[in-house]
C-alpha cells in the first residue's frame, strides 16, 4: 500500500465540508485511497450494476438509508444522484464529512456539481504518483514554505539534503507515475500497460462521455499531442495536419485537458509593456505515457531523443503543481514568451507570502547559463517578485543571482 500525500488534504476537507469530490485520471489510485478511510465508510461503485441499480431505483431513499460516511465511486455514471444529494446535504447542512464522491471523467462530474451542489462540496484532484510518493518519501516542505513567504534562509536550509538521488528522479521521469506499472518494475509490462491504457481511455472514458467522437481520429490527435508536448500550440497547424477544423481541435484539447491526459498552460498576459505570445502551450501529463506514445524504449534512448528537454520540463511542471495541490495551496499555471524570444517555462499565480507571482525556469542540466536567465531576472524585477526559481539537476541549492535560487529537482 503506497502512502499518498493527498490523503491529509482529503481528511482536512472532510472536517469542513459535508461532501468532498475526488477527481482524477483513471488508474491513478482513487479507489485504493478511499479504501483506506476505515470500516465505518460504506462503498458503492457506480460501475457495478448492482450498486448502480440500488441507487437509481430511488436515490432519495438510498441517501436516507445511507446518510453518513458514504463513498460513491464513479459518481458521474449516476446523474440522478446529484439532485438527491443536494436534498440530503441540506437536511443537515451543519454536519461535516458525510459523503465522498469520486470520478475519472471530470467534465460530466464538474457539470453535475456546478448545477446541483455548488457551495456544498469541496473539489480536489488526485494525480498519479509524484516522484516522492513513488519512492515513498514524505512530502517536501518546499511548497508550504513558498506559499507562506518563508525567509530565503529557511527555504534553502530545508533543501540542503535532497531526499532523493538524481538517479531516482531520472528513473521516475522515464517510467512515469501510474501506480500499477510503477509497482511492477517490469519494463515489458509497463509498455503493454501503457498501450492498453490508451485504448481503455479512448474506448471507455472518452467514448462514453462523447458518443459522437471519431475515436480513430482522436487517437491520431493524442499521438500528435505527444509530439507537441511542451510546445506552443497552433490550432490551425494541428487542424491542417489531421484534416479537421480548428473548432474540432479546440474541442479535442478541451476533452484531453478535462479528462486529465493533457495539461493546458495558458499564456501570461499581464504586461502592456511587452509584446507577448498569446498562444497556450501544454504537456502530456504523465512522462511515462509520453515516452510510450513516442516509442522511447529506455532511458538511454530518452537521453538522446529530440524531446528530452521538453519531456523533463513537463515532468517538473507536474511535480510542482501536484506538490502545491497535495499541500492544499491553490496555484494557477501560465507560461511566458515575448515576440522577441524571451521566455519563462512556468509562472505560478497564487499566494506566496505577500507576492502574487512565482516565476520558474526548468533546466535538464546541472549548471544553467546565466545569460539564459535574463528573462527570469527581468520578470522578477518588473513584477516585484521576492524570488525566482530555477529547477535543475544540481546536487544542492545555489544562488544564481540576488533573487534567483536554483533548486535540485530531487528537492521536489
């Protein structure tokens, strides 16, 4: 049984809300996590026909009979549940921690919540294993310290001894974070699992949500996304490549993002003094899945592959966003690029002490070129950021400038 860092956040939300909704990509470990809640919780799975029929026969009666410590898995498959759940919650609004819903198909689940349960539930996303979860290390203090605006000396001291080795990080980077293939340790199984997972994702989740979707063309689209992972997206170019319309590409990107396959990163556009690129970029969210789609057979092949830098960048972006999510801090990601070519890989919007922005540059190498950090330094100065970060493969944190701190990826 793997310890998941998000578990503490789920328990904290149950103490404040009558209902918590846990979303996340299929096979990331949601059901396993919910199985650790304790014997007082009753579990019903809407993919089980007997459980679903029991609920749908009379949803109001079902919730009167099971009005506390109730888990409903794959809740989006039982639309009648949501209006009945609103009535059940309102019958005793002050009582917390009564219901947990989970679901893999975010668009339908979020729609049902917004229409029926707004203000009554807390929504939290679970992802596949982070690098520290994969190696069963405790969560890093980095995220809380950044969110609290801790003194830089305290921030640096917390990272003087990275809990992971560079090799452990690289092993995770190649394999990805889905629990089942990670735990197997078998390279052949990982490849077979990934290929079958894509088919299941397309045929089961996406096909059920969008019956009119051309699955063969969407599979081609997913393969094309793997080649564009980490790049600025031009919908017109993708549309021409696939022979479809731009609105179709926008719809497919929406599907991929909201079913947790793809991470959409909008462009930062807060400056009137700079000519900024307005196109979004994005990443395939799991590096192991990306490598399987690109037919990268092993870590040696990855090291010389043209996508190596973008793959590393995407993996680090996911670690950062999962780390803040698991620690209970809300951040929004952006990327930054000017028409003159200056760029910053990731800008996080959130509460970082008294600051609103945290700019981050991501490097695969151990040592970074200071000239390449000019855009980061300029952004820090122009937006009065107390700190800019460089995530790299160094052995320990180092100052690169008076307000730019390099942090080893092993500290994430």
